[in-house]
C-alpha cells in the first residue's frame, strides 16, 4: 500500500464544508480511478491533514493521471476557499505539501 499525508492550513470552521466536498467527490468513481483505498481528514489548531492510502506501492502515477480530470480540477477549486498551502512561498505543487514518512511499523 502507498500512503500520502498532505499538510496545509484550513480556515477555522471549514471542517464540515471540506468534509462535504470530499464526500461528494468520493461518491464518484474518482477514488477508484486513483486507486484510493482510504481517505481520512484531520484538523488541529488551524492545520489540515489529509491521509490517503492507495493500492499498490506507487499511487503517484495514478494521481498524476487524475489531475487532468475535470472532477479533480473542480475539487481543487472548491477547496481553495477553505484550504491553503502550509507555506505559500514554497508551494508549487501538491508534492510540496506532502509530509515525508521517516518511520513505519506494521503488525503484518
């Protein structure tokens, strides 16, 4: 399984709106096309954490393909009033918002 954790800033009071936007997106076939197995959203003191698990070892390829889908473009636009880059000065792409895993343990 391949996992990503996106870290950003979220407007206070936006959690329900963001959850609704993702709920509508996840009701389409986009998660399947992207190989998404699980999505979890967290907030902490104005920070936003988006944990996503994908089939296989390299979900990045499927995400790159999905980026041009109008539904992907739309969700990105819909999230803009609620989510902003953690460091706007250095943000160029979603890869700039992904946390780097430095430890992993599994019972399996």
